[in-house]
C-alpha cells in the first residue's frame, strides 16, 4: 500500500506496532481462565461507531452467523463518539473472558493514539487483535446541489472560494479527516473541517445540504448515491470497490491515495489463547462462505485473505507506519 508520501517511521510508530503485536503474543500465553465451556452465555460486540453506519452494518453481518456457530446470542452494541475512542475504552476495561469484543475501523486503532496522547486506555497493551473483517477505502461524496462530479470540480471550487467550502468527516483523526487534509496540502486548499460525532449524522447533513462535501465510510452512502441524494466524487484505496465500480479512485484522478482501510475484531488483553484462536478461525471461515462474502461485497468491501491473530497484528504494525506518517505529513495536531 502507498500513500501520498512515504515518511520515515518514528519511535512512536514502531512502539505502537510492536506493542500491538506483543499484546497479541502475550494474550496467547495467558491461560488464566477456564475456556472448556466457552461460550456459555451471550457475547457482546461493541461497535466503534453509530447505529446504521458501516461498522454497525458489518458487525451484524458477522454476528448473525457467528451466533449460529457458537450457539450463543452475539449482541451488537454500537457506541458512537470520538472516532471510536468511547467503544475502544469500554472494551479495553472489560474482562478478558471472551464475552466482550470490539469491532472497530482501522482509523480508531491506528490514529487515535497519535492525536490523543492521553487516552483513557493503553491501545498498545489493552486491545488484542483477533481478526480482520473486510478491506476497502472510503468515499468522497457531495450534495448534488454543488454540481461537483469529481475531485477536480471540488478542488477548482475550493481554490476559487477560499474558506467557503467546509468538509465533513466522522471525527477528528478519522481516516476521512486525514484523507482530506492530505488533499488540502497537495492542492493548497483552504477548507474548514466539520467533525461529526457520528457518521450517520454527517451523512444526514450531507443529504440535507447542511454541509456540501465530506468523506464517509465505504458503505452507508451507497443507497443515497443510487437514489441521487448524494454524488460520489472519488474513492480511496488500491482499487475500485465492488459496489462503486463506476467511480474512479482518487489515484485515477491524480491524487495518489492507495492505502486500504479495514474493520477489525479485538478482545481485551488477557483473553485466553483458545478463545482468540477460535474466534479468529470462525470469523475468517465465515467471511469465505458464499452467503457472507456476497453480503460483504454488497456493502462495498472485499473479503481479506485468512490470517492468524498474530499475522493480523503484524499487518496493523505496517498500517500504523502509513497512517501515522500521513498524520505527521499533514501536521495533524495532537489533542
């Protein structure tokens, strides 16, 4: 994967990646719980996002078949706010018994530790990678009243009207925030940022033309684009995604941004290795079944290749270098 720049990796980046990997290894060495009868009660998946947004949609795609396999209810519990910080904190402080899991976008895991150095949890130690769910980019969309059809239209308007075109994202430090800050730096644009507490509220305001343009997740705007309530201007990532094959990537439009995002399942530190292994195997297996694969692709993501929890942790380490490098390049201030 590549980004607009390939900056060097600083000590903080290396520490985040290595500690995430280490957390996964340490959890595999922890056998402080009896897992022979797990699960024997409902499992809760806390989603880092709002109800009805992409994370909620994808978590439910996995939760329903996972419930059938584990023969226990798997309850999806969205907790919006602060680019996933609230949900991450809730899971980080939960018991490591396999009954509380986190479903979070890559930005909540990779970027929050950079811009929020005083997190109420330690992302490097308290959250253990379990499995990746899906892979895709994000969408740049506009209200049809703007007349914008592509990235060039937006850039031209923003240059002609400095400070007049605000853009939305689902929070400070979200991948949408970083992506647009990169565009602003590349083209010399003055576009104020309007961070929303939830992606759902951002999309609602885009439809209502309370804000004209914004980056969203890859899934939730699709029905509105099909209905003509929103217009797609471009998509990030290494390819065109399944439900937006007709929409050029930003790279195709001259702004190289090929880093892919993902959703991930995480567990509190201390979760026994048997539970981590079981969840990892079942989540990847379910994604490969025709029924689930079709639903994931229908929501505009692709199914990732199967990987162990340790391999997923290693990929997080690589992605941390990319996204944190972009945060430094765009001079995103720590909060």
